[in-house]
């Protein structure tokens, strides 16, 4: 069985990967069906 320290280290690694993935998503541009281009930013996360 893994120790609590091992589990915490794995959880931290997952959090770091999620942070990197979110940073990548923030910069992605999406072209909608109407041809409009939307650039994702922190403001569009609520939609």
C-alpha cells in the first residue's frame, strides 16, 4: 500500500498536469459553424 506521502505527491502531479492543460486550453481558438472565430480566454470559461 502506498504511503500518504506517495498519494499526496501523485495528487500534486495530477494538479500540475491539469494546470498545464488549462493553460493550453486558454490559448485555443475555436471556429464556430457560422465561421466566426472565438478565442478562448478566462472570460469564456463560464459559457
